[in-house]
């Protein structure tokens, strides 16, 4: 339970997988609520039955579970202001619509889609756009033009109707947005939006306002795409005579090149996910990739998202959820769109990977090793991980960075052989075997001391020896400190790899 009047909600429509922009909206709501000791609520806005997609609601719940964002109230946890799914609140919206009708803020409209379509076509032919507004309503079939008697007759006969908001003519609506400041709009440019549909369901606008009011929402924090709806929402609050919540419209997430909004279709087309979890389209079976399946740590994902549109006012970039909560404020959310940068996203994951415990990483890596056909000792894997983790962004990259600990070279990098395997390399490696065999304590430190002493005593080239040595051990000129590698391999394996290398590469003529 919380003891604050701050109540915010995330109100997705389950029409498909949740875009990362939606996750960021939810995150900012969460951070704002937690910062002020308030409540974070999940409300499902499913009044548009035509856009219902099976599995989408569960996807939303799973996505937040993965991100570690928990709700204080909502569809999964319940609460005092439920039900939290609008289709379960269907009956409740009717009385509010009636209230608006009685007060003269709404009216019945009987125009069929065909009739409206015909008007639209006529307008288009005259190069005009049709909007159902204070002017046009005078010419159309609604309770304002038909009168009470005819209206009641049509309703009794069962004629389909919608209920529209009666937008005032030539009034200035003044709105305040926490991020954008004062916004003004003249009502004459706005249309008479449908509040209640012929299928007996309210539209988003009505249900959203009614629920925000009944659920005592104090701050509406949502995407910028809802800003054009704000005048209507403000007028609806006034029409009901309700106190308005505060509003904050968040900047859009943009494509990496900044050219337009990051859309659901961009993801796999541009080679990165735009959804938190992988999604399988129930109709087409098509798969869209997810950050989770791509190997992101939830903490890195959340951290990266938080920084898309908000900044702490200093140079810090790495924040846990608690640290974000501490630092967050809506005042530091920018007005302009935030470019999604897939390279930066991977950088965040890298930061979390290097901070992660080697044991945790090794356990995550184990199934990948097994998949590659290697049953390795966990301690060995932990050691190997500790040596290479600063070279990987994702756990899945680790295997390619350390497989040589467990797999003898099958090939020897051709270019490296050409450049680094010299005429003397064969004999020097042969000699090296003698130098390292029998070193009492085969630690990195000891072998390094002995080998370097030998190089010095013989007057060999340090680079030449070390490159050839690395080539026979790893098969390429990559990997961490060579003496660390051979410590992990042990003396026997090290000697056998030198032998194999000598045999495979041979003597340079
Ligand atoms: N159901 C709307 C959506 O899907 C909610 C918008 C709002 O937060 O008011 O984004």
C-alpha cells in the first residue's frame, strides 16, 4: 500500500506486442510513481474489439515481469479501483454517456458509414476535407437536426447510432503539459469525436477519461501521439465537471537516423528488435525479434530505455532501477524526439555484462557450450569467462571469445601464419617445450617469468616468440593474456598444442 495521492497508470491496448516506446512510457510512469511513493497501475484498454489480438495482453504482462517493473494495482494484481480491464467495465460507461447527453455535451448521430463515405467522396472531389464538426453536423442526421421525437423513434426502431461529443464552436482550450508547457487550441479546428459506438462500447476517449477519473489518476504520462487528443479530454473533464489530472506527453522514439518515428515495422528490417520480447504473430506465424531473446539483460534494457528522452543532468549513464527512481523527474524529460541507437543499446548490455558475476555468466553460457558439443567443467568456464568478458556485449558472444580454452585449434589463421610464423619459429617452439615442461607451479606468473627469461637469455625477439606461441595455442592472434590461457590449459595440454601446431604448420622454408 502506498500513502500518497500520486496515482499513475499505464493503459495499453492489447492490439499486438508492446513496442519499446510503450515500455518507456510505462517505465517513466513507474519511476514517477515510485519516486513520490505513489501507485503504478496497469489498465487494459480493450474497447476496440476489432483490433483485439489474442496473446497481446499476456505479452504485456510477461514483458513487465521480465523488465522487473511491478504494478501496485491492475489486471494481474487487482486493487480497490477495479476491474482494470475496460471490457469488464462496459456497463459503467453508459451512465456517463447519458450524463453528457442530458447536459447537452453529446448527441446521437445516425449517419451510416455509407452516408458518411458519400459525403467524404463529394468533399474530396471539391478538394476539401470532411470533418464532422460544429458546421457539418447541421447538415447531417443527428439528434440536433432531427429533434427529440424523431430521435426517440429511430432509437426505438433499433436504428444503429453513435454518440458524439458536441465540440463547442470557437472556444480557446488552454492546456498545461508538464513537459511542453502551455498549449492552446481553438475548438473550431476540432471534430465531434465519437464517444460511444454502435456496438455498445465506448471509444478510447470516453473510457479513458471516465477511468482516469474513477481510478483517481493524478498524472497522465503518455506518448506524444496522444497530444492531439488532449483538448477533447480536457473538454470532457470540464463537461463532467471533474477535476483534471496533470498531463505529461513524452517525446517520440525516433529511428536511428532520426528520420521519423521508430515504428513496429522498423525492427527486424533495420536489424534490431523494437519489442522487449520475441513475438509470434498469431495470424501469420511471423516472428519479430525481442531484446530478451537477443540476449539483453533486463537491467541493461531498462537503463538504456530510461536514457531515451530523459537525462540526469550530469554525465552518469549507468543506473539501476533504484538509482533511476532516485534521479528521475519529469522536468528532465526532453521535448524533442529521442533517437534509438542500436550500437549504444549493445554498449549498455556490455556494461552490465562486465559487472555481472563470472559464475552467473558461466552458468548462462553453459547451455551454449553444450549446444556446441562441449561438456566443460563449470570452474574452467568461470575462469575463462573472467578473462574474456570485457570483449563481449552479449553472453552468446562469449563462447566465440573463449572456445579455444576447450577446443584445440582446428585451423591456424592463414594470414597470421604467413606474417608471424618465421623461419626460426619451428625450432624456437620446439625449444620452448623444453623450457616450460616441468615448471613446478604452472601458474601464469611462473610460466611468464620462465619464458621471458629464456627469451632474454637467448636474445630472441619477444614479439616473434609470443606471436608464434599464441598461434599454436589459440590458432589465431586473439585472446587474453597468453600466460593466463596456458595456466588454465595446464602443462600437458599446452605441450600437446605446441606439438600439434608444429605438426600442422610445419617448418617455414
Ligand atoms: N490505450 C492508449 C494506448 O494504447 C492509452 C493512451 C493513454 O495513455 O491515454 O496507448
